[in-house]
């Protein structure tokens, strides 16, 4: 019995007549101003971009990728003016981006923000290349060839060292984070019910944190809004930074300076991207979107298919790009259950990353054979963009090689 899922058009919301009417109305209003914007774009060489700044992941990754493209000559050398709302996901990051990009902020209630999105994607301004919504492309090779855009200032480095001293961190450290519904629960009136399949327990990361501590490092639990505090740690090398010392600047500084980051499919992992810091993406719920760095590692959630009482194969997880567009409610409807990574799985991939960075890790011939077989499941030109730059965790693949079939 084959896995049967809906197609992407079936699962996505179809444009309504009211949306088409709104787009037509917006274009009617903006049409008289198109000559001015065209003059600015092609004579004055000024182009407007929409800065996605409401979520830390997009605010970090989309902006970084855009600036790397400009610096690498993949985009025209224009005067780019980025439009952003008055309230952004991280004010410290905003101030850093302002060193490299002209940003104009103004109040954007949800309706205005939606109008600006349509102007940047479905209007005469976007068609004429006068206004653009900058995307995030996981397969962009610039993530592995270009230096980070942001360089911390001496004052920022001094402030960061003060933060480390306050937490009594006296050596190397890593950051770790588990996604829960707390953050979006504070941002969205509807809550996080659509994305609960992406969540996991912070407790499953503590064995990895203890490993870091045992090897002389510090493990800092991160997150801007978290579901619960870490309790009964009995280890001063494991620090609940998220609930005791967290600042917006601290998030950036720690991600810039950590040896590596252990995260999940949450926006914070993208901050490691912008600093070229190696990361482990655990609990990856979609093999279609692995981390971007060639030094990164990942381990996915396995998917239990209730109608057939079995796990989906890696190929099924990769080929069914519709999984990207499904909500927690959809997964339940189709009998799909995401199984979060165990403490043992997270510990194993943490050991691998630490040893790879230290130069003590040894890949076996069997490991290389399994990696090659896994990456062969990705086909260039599909939704998955081709084989990932990152590697799937060696021990996870050894333990689940039956899912390669």
C-alpha cells in the first residue's frame, strides 16, 4: 500500500476573489506612481526591498543572504532602501544591519504589512523590479563561500565579555535550544497550533549538555521566550541563559562566539548561519530543508505512518514536498506522527560535531557509503534543491539505514 498524500495545490489555500480584488485595487492605486519608481530604479539606481523582520530567522537569514549576494556581485550595486516595521524581532540585530543597509522604519499594523507584502510580490512595482521581497534560498552556495557580513565592534565585544563574566563562563561554550509554542503563543492571536509538530522537549538536550560540561565546555540554553526553566541541573557549566541572563544583544554575541550551536527548526538556528558558526539541527521535521552549511550536521524526526504502522522512508520524506505545507492538523488527519529525537540521538550527533571541530572524528568506510546513499535520494531540480551541503548524523544514519530503502 503506497503512501497517499494530497498535492501542494490541494493543501495550500487557494487565492480568493477578495484577494484578487485587493491586488487589483492596490495596483490601480499605485499605477500613477510607477513612472516615479521606474525613474528612481533605472536613473537614480535606487531600489526598495521589503525587510522580513517580524521573526528572527527571516530577519537574520534573508537579510544576510541578500547582503552576501550584493557583496559577491550576484546583485547589482544599487542604493537599496529596506522598508521595515517600527517593531522588529531583535532591535540589536536591526542596529547591526543598519551599518550595512539603509533601513526606513514606520508603523506597520498587520493590514499595512500585508499590503506591503503584496506590493513587493504582486504589483507593478515588483514586476518592474522597483520593489522586491528578499527570499531565503537554502541552496545558495554563498553560505559556504562568503564571509559573514556582520563584524562585531570593539564595544560590542567588550559588552559580550561582560555578559560571559556575569554568567561565570570562563572557557569555550556552545548554545542549545529546543522549539516550543511559547514564542508564537505571544506573537499570534491564534497561537501555535499549526506548528506543534515542530516542537520538542528541552530535557532531551541535557545529556548533550552534560557531555559538553564533562569535556570542559559550557552549555548555554537559549531562547527569547521559553516554556519552562531548567531545574535540578547541579552543574555550573550548564546555564539557563534564556531565563536568567537573556538580552537581544546577548543572543547575537553568544551565537557569534559559540563553538557550535545545537538547535531545531526554529528561527534561532538561522542566527548561526549569518556568523558561519557550525550548527546541529536536531528534530528536523522536513528532510527537504536541511541546514545550509557544509560543516553543519542534522538529524530528522522520524515519521510514523499510522495507516500502515511503519516509519516513512527517507525517500518518502524527501519526495513528498507537500509535507512542507501541511499543518499539525493535516498531519493528524493523514495519520502522520512525528517522533522527536531521543537524548541518545542528540548526544551522539553532539559528540560527532565536537570531535569533527577538534579534528578527532574518524569517518568509517561504511559511514561514507551510507552518506552517499542518503544524499543520492535528493534529485537536483526538485523542491529539495539537490543534495544538502550538510551531513546527516553518522550514528543516526547507522541506526536507521533501513529507512534508506
